[in-house]
C-alpha cells in the first residue's frame, strides 16, 4: 500500500515535471543567476543553465527508477554526487554554504509551487509528493554539508602541512651541514614531526652534521628535554653529528635540575660556535681573505 | 666459507662489510657471532661495517643482535660501525634505546668515521 502511494506520487511528480519543465527550469535558472552569477562570479551563465538542465534530468531519472525512495539506488547516488561536486566547485571559488543550501530550498519550493498549477492533483497525492520531496532535498542538503566539511578538512590539512613546513625550517647552511632553529615549545607530536623531517633530510642530503639551535626555546620541562635527547640520539644513529647551541642559562639550570645526561651531546654557546665546531670536525677551515 | 643469511666481504686491509640478507635468522645469533668472529680473526680485521640500508625498522630484538655482535667484535678487537641506517630505523631505535650503543654509526663507509658517540 505504502509502495503504491510512493509510486503514484513519483509518477504524478514526473508528469508534472515533464509538463512544466520549461517554467521550472527557467525559475531555478533565474535564481541561480541571482545567487551564483553576475557580480557574485561563482558560476558562469552557461554553467548555471547546464546545472539546471542536468539537475532536472537527474531528478526525472530518479523518479522513473524502480524505487525513487531508495537512497542507495544509482540514480539517487548520481543526484547526490552531482550536488556534492557542485558544492565543492562553489566553495573552492569562495561561495558560501548558506547560499547553496538556500538555493536547494528554493528548488524544493519551486517544485512544490508547481503542484498548485496542476488542478488534477488530489490532497493525498500532494501530501505524498511533499513528503517525497522533503526526503530527497534533506538528503541533498546533507550531501552539500558533507562536501563543505570535506573541503574544510582539506583546508585544515593543507594549513597543517604548511605549518609543519614552517615549524621545521631545516637549512643546509654548508655542504653536509644542516641547521635547525627550534622556536617555541617541543611537545611529543612536534618532536616527532621535527625528528621525521630532520632524519629524512639527513638521508637525502647526506648531512654529516646537524646544528640544533635552541635560542628560541623559552622553557623546558622533563618531557621536552627527553624529546631533545631522543632527537640527538636519532641523528647520531644515522651517522651524523648533532651539536646543540643557544642553551639559555635558565634552560641549562632546568636541565641540571631535571638530571638530564648531556654527556654524549656536543653543546656550544651560539649558533656560530656550533657551525665552527661542525666545520672543525669536517676539516673545513673558514678564514678571512688574505690582504 | 659462506655464512647463512649474510654476506661478509673484505673491502680493504682490515675492513669488512657485512650485508645481511632477508634470510638472516638472528635467533641463531650465538652460532652467527661465532662464525663472523672467526672470519674476522682469520683476516686480522680491525673494522666491521654493518650495512643497515635494507633494515627499515630496528626493534629491541634486532638491536640486541647488533649489540651482541658489537660486543663480540670488541672481544676480538674489531670496531663495528653501522652504516646506512634508515630514518625510520633511527627514529624507532632512538625511542626505546637507553644509554650508548656498543657500535659506532656513520652515514656510509667512506663517510665521517667517528670514535664513540
């Protein structure tokens, strides 16, 4: 009985769409131009026209499918994916998700208003069509939000990657000598990122020495110092030499009170001293030009 | 005399290169160490380079094998230098290792050889 009602509602809606396709298409196209076209510059005129035609084609394909209510059907999936892609396109161009949602609601309203023009539709049919439309459009709005969230997530990942790049400015200051200024706080996750980047860079550049400059580290606790020692150890295991520079007096005091064993670690007062030490170990002599 | 699971090649006067193969079974480490030490002694070796380029990860078991081999080397007056350690292996090893390892490390054989880390 329920299945019959659904089939009847979708048949009626298909007929209605076919009869009024010109009006419906024109109305949603005009609204599309207002929201996305013109000075908003989110979609071109042709893109909006194509979008409206394709939307109505996909909707008719869904209505003519075996079970229009089946949200796992290929027809429904196609409609969902269509909105998902459109949202991505609009969001990438700087559009707002609110506008897109309002536009989808406008489409739904246009279809409902089209019911008014058909005097043959009974109250019962109208009710079934309304329920059917609200079900479909709710799913489409969810698809739009999903696309919005995916896009946001992608942006966050990209920003995180950018932050990682800037947080680990490893520079090859001389052939085989890397410098890594550490600024801010070293927590477990950041240490892992720094360590990973540093070790890969050692392997890539075949670096003989790494000078880690702690001038920008304001304070240190037991966990951070432990991470630091781990980093030094990993560098040494790769076969490079690790030199720590720029340890402030308060950091030195903290390391002493934390009983951190720095016996296997080469330290120098400043970055320039660290570089000199690296050069000395590599047998490089840097001197003023004679005369 | 071939040693199962590894290639031991003389690469200079007193220097040997050990390249472990996939079939290396470190559970037989007692026998392996004995055979390696014998070869090194016969050739009057002074340095053993252990190639870790194929070892993406070093776990405590593998570390114990390296440590035991390095100690055995010390007993027959042979320095052990691990070369080509992969970043992933160094990363993992640095996290669980306590103290100083018994072996030295270098980027490669021709690299900067150090004495004691």
